[in-house]
């Protein structure tokens, strides 16, 4: 297939573009020019339209996790844009298609995990905005075998948060094996959690929301939570145990404070499942006796597969979930991070290019 030259290069303009770059771990990104990459085999160059800002991008920028990316790198893994150039070889997308990058940027396709529908656990996976440059720039590369296909006719700014926040909580809810009519606690009602409340409701669960910000809990009620708990004002374990008469069947933790993880065990019903999505640095206390005696399942859940992504986007395209999104510019990224640190973002901030 012949590769099409990107418009800016073709018109003789700069072969550089503006991106928010982590040059060293710390509080701030540098918004500066970087070189336009050339797509290799299985890759496409994408001109960004929108990108959500995930709390993971903040963890990446600050170097919070034991496995770290290598600066300089460009964060961002909720990007949506138009394919403007394809690398050599065959592709399942065409120039002009609207695609997204995701945290699961690519995987080997051939290992035990990839072959059994667990590609997020591939040892050779690449992560968007972490091991591969992401969507905090005017252009990005995607692997066309793994790029998200964006449904036609959707609002791209609004759809962007589905690419990480949406798919992550949708998958987390699925693996909790909580059934329609059963109680699901969503702990943390931020970018991930505000969608978790809506997905859980759409999946027929009875939703309880826990956060430490009153305004987020008010919104959670609008999105379908039948009971809310402010963990700053009251003990969420006692409140949830009392409301559910014995604990919730499923707990999804999206909170960014480690206190929420220990509390999640206490909120569970006997034989309940606790799914961890949130990734704050640190550890939490857990009683072996409590876990064994009450038959608890605790499991981590990392984003979702390409199939989970298609399903999560389909919920959105059918109007079953609606991200709350506030627009910002790439140049405001450090201010957005500051709001995120303070827990002051309602839903998601998304960059419009
Ligand atoms: P966010 O900043 O938008 O939301 C975090 C929420 O947690 C806020 O509403 C905040 O008020 C709430 N919170 C803080 N302390 C709390 C407490 N003690 N109890 C209850 N709620 C509390 O962040 P986000 O973008 O939703 O991301 C959340 C976490 O999920 C991050 O750690 C992120 O890295 C992680 N994440 C994991 C995956 C995955 O695949 N597992 C994917 C995306 C994000
Ligand atoms: Zn693999
Ligand atoms: Zn994310």
C-alpha cells in the first residue's frame, strides 16, 4: 500500500509538532516542539482531534509506579483522531478513518495471554502514553491492529474518556461477576468512577457510590446511584453494611487514595468480589482471616481487551453512558493536573486540538 504523506509535510511546513512532554519526572509537562514520527509496519500516523486526561497520565508524569516509562515521553491514552498516513504493509484501517489510541497500544498476539483473550496481560504489550508516545500532542502513532475504532456520528471530545476510563470500569464490572439486581459499590467517583456508576446502572446493578467530595456524590445520584456515602464524614464500611444488610456483592475501587482499598474489603458481602482499578502508590492492610472466613475474592483489573473496548464504545454509542467532559487546551495541561491532584475535576477534562 502506498503511504500518504501527512498534510503538513506535504505542504512543505514544519516536520515538527507541538506536544506535552515529560522530560523528567515531576509535577510539570513541557509543551514544546517534537519531531513528527514516520509510521512503521502495522502503524498509522494520526492527527489528533481530542484526548482525555486520565489520572494515570499524572502517575506517569510523576513517575509514581515501580515500572517507569523512560523520559522523554508523551503521555495520553484517550486520544481520538484521523488516520493521515499508513506505514508499509496491509492495514485494516484506511486514511481518513477515525481511530483512538488506548493504554493497550499493542500486544504480541502470539503468547499464552494473547491467544486466550487476555491480551492486556501480554508480557510484550506496549502501553499508550507510557512505553509508546501518546495523545498529548497534535499527532501520534497507533498500531492499526490495536487502535480503537470510533463509532460513526459520535462527539469525539465526549467519546474520548471511553477509551480508558470507560473500558477499564466496564471490564472491572464484568469481572466482578456481580449480577443484575445485586449491589455494586463504586468507590471513587472521578473520571473512571463517574462512568462506572453509569455502566453498573446500565448493567442492571444497584449502585452505591463512595467518594470524599460531596459534589461528586450529588452527581452520582443523578447518574443512577441509589445510595451515596461521603467517606470523609462517615465510616463507609458501616454505612454500606447497614444499607445492604450484609455488604455489597461487588466493589469496584477507582479511588486514588489507598485508604479506599482496605475499606473495600469491609464493604463486601460474604462471597463478594472486590475489583481494584485504582492505582495509587502504596499498600493497604488486609486480614487473612477476614478474606478466608468470608470467602472474599480480590482481583486487579487492567484496562480491557479490544473486544471490551468495542463493547464499552457500543454502550456509549447507544446512549447508555454519557461522559461528563470539560474542554481544555494542550497548553493548559499543567493546570489540569493541578486540579486533578486536588480532586477538583468533575468527570473528565479533555483536550481539543
Ligand atoms: P480521578 O482523579 O479522576 O478520580 C479519582 C477519584 O477518587 C476522585 O473523585 C477522588 O475524589 C476520589 N477519592 C480520593 N480519595 C478517596 C477515598 N479515600 N475514598 C473514595 N474516593 C476517593 O482519577 P481517574 O482518572 O478516575 O483514575 C483513578 C485511578 O485509576 C488512578 O489511580 C488511575 O491511575 C487508575 N486507572 C487504572 C486503570 C486500570 O486499568 N486499572 C485505568 C485507568 C486509570
Ligand atoms: Zn502476547
Ligand atoms: Zn487511563
